[in-house]
C-alpha cells in the first residue's frame, strides 16, 4: 500500500508540470464555490422557512405559509440530495442552458435550507417567550422584535448545530459530479483513470476535505466566542 | 385614562376573567392584589393586549384598543410594562436595552437616546453599569433597569406585573423605591403585587380580584381596616 508512495504521488500530481495539482486546484475552486453559495442560500432559505413556521397562526395567510414551509421541508429532507440534483439538472433544467456549478449551488442550497430551517426553528423556540413580550410591550413590531431580539439569541444558541450543517454541506458537495461538475472528488477520479493507482489520490482527497472541515470548524469557533461575549459574568 | 368594560378572557374552557369593569384615571396608582390564579396578571396583560381579550372593550384615552382598526404598537409605546422575570435582552448591554426601542421607533437618534439612557441610569444610580450585560447584574439592578427601559419611551402609563416577586428579599426595597419615586412624579401606574406594604403606602386604590372578578375595591385605609367581603377578610388574614 505504502510502497513507492512518493512515486505514486508524483505520478498522480506532480508530473507534466504539476498538472494533477493544477486540476485539483480547479476542482477545489468549484468545491469551495458550491459550498459557500449553498451555505448562503441555505441560511437565507432556512431563516425564511423557520420564521414561516413559528409565526402565530392567527390568520389564514400565516397558516398557508406554515403549510408551504412544512411541505418544502418534508420534500427536501425526504429525498436523497443526489436524486434532487439529477432531477433538477437533467429534468427541470433540461431545456435551459444552466451552468452545472450554479445548478449545484441552487440544489444543495435548497436542500440545506430544509435542515437549517429546523435548526433555526429550534433556536427560536428556545428563546424565552418573555423576550418577545418585552419587545412588543415597548411598541416594537413583531418583525422588529424577531429580527433584533429573538433571532440574535437564537443564532447564538444554534451555532454549534449550524456548524454541523456546514460540515455536512462541505462533504455533500462530493456528489456534484453526478451533474458534470468537476469538483475535487471528480478530479481525483479523473487522475486515477490515467494512473490506475487509486490509493494516493483518494488519500490526498480525504486530506483536503479534512483540512477544509477543520478550517470551517475553526471559523465557527471564532464566531461562537464572539457571540458569547454577553455570557461573561 | 384606561377604561375596561365587561372584559372576559378564557383559555380554552377555563374562564380566567369573568366580566371586569374598571376605570383608571391619569395620575392614579392602582394596586391589584388577589390569590394566585385570580386573574390579576391576565387582567394587567389585557390592558396592553399582550393577552387578547375574549370579549369586552378596553379604551385607552377614549380610543378602543382591542379592535382591528387600532394600531396596538402605537398604543404600547405609551404604556410601559415591567415583568416579573425582568425580560431584559441578554445579548444587549444595559444601554442598548434602553435605547433600542426609542431609536428603532424613530423617537430619537442614537446619540439622543444614549444621552437619555445615561440620564435615566444616573437617576437610579446605575450609570456605571451602562456597558454591562444583564447577566452581570443582580436581580434588583435588572428590574430597575427594566423600569428605566420602559421609561425611555416616555410612557403615560406604567404596568407592573409582580415586579418584586422574583427578587431576593433584600433587593425588593430598591425596586419599590424607584416605583415610589415614579408615583410621586404622578405617573399613572397599575401594579399587580403581593407587597401589601407597598400597596398600603403608595396606591390610591386597591383592587382585590378573585375568581376573575373584582371582589372589592377601596382606598388603602379602608381596604385594610374594614374589608367588606368575607373573601377579602380571609385573604388579608392570611397575608398580613
């Protein structure tokens, strides 16, 4: 397995003026681009869906919103993300000329949104109801109180769970080659198709994911510490 | 200033308020007392519609507030509320707690609100806590700041929902002192309380609620010395 390790590494990544590494760099660009895009879309969608689910169901409009959110979450959590990618890119977008990277961002973002929605909803529900009442008693509107008072406290509490979701998202991007996106996983496969030596490229691939995830964990940790400022006695 | 007509409130099958009629005039301090479950907190919370009445009418300055037409947020800016559990915003500093509403509602610029917040904090002797977070304060300090937060909107009425019930006994005094100052400054106040001493000393009228009804209402002197209903006599014999 480890015999001629450096030889294998050199054949996979260094030969032909580092062509393997260059391809990996291009793949890495796509992986990161898709992760960040999907994260942004997922958090925005998740927040909207969570709010739609916690609105007081006093009027019919709010009930419909909550219903839509429920259906959305059921569908996106209930079907595999690969199936969603295939259906979206080859099915729904069959007649539309869409960049596969963009399609991956949309699909993974919409999928992630369903999970993020439930995380954020749990955070909102965990904030004491007295906070909403205090805000409203001052004359603030429901939405101002939600945005300025409830959500900041909710986000602080759910950061660890959101960090989990980010990590899951990073790793989930490894399936985007199903819709022709060339990410790092796809590049590793392509290299192996030339060298017939799978061990080293896949090991290197795993290492790259690990480094990205550790970096993301570190960033979330910093954010968490900053938001915990108000917890210090 | 506030008038309540035939107010009822039910939670499911439980009738918490069963027809309350009352009139609160400007500058008055009304103490609301009664056994637990008598509906006194619900009554108070109906006054600024934190609790939606099941039926009846509530008027604030001759405008009915429990209708669709009424902009309740506007009304609430004139009715400060202080809660048993303080409900300070834990993620904001003391000063931010106080300035959030006046600034967000366009009453003041951030600079004006900051100045006013410090002025109010000075008055209750907590100016040095302006940049502290609520978790760093004692219960009494939190409640005094909660009062100041409500005052920052320059309300015409202050509603107090058992403001000292969650406090250590030694901190009750400092909160009541702030409330007494308010009463002296002729603030209209409705105070749900178990502090009979405070009710006797500060209130203009005391309201005794039991079973969702006003059982008795009298000035403090009369309330304590010659209670008419057996229910109130019984209650006073237990709490005094």
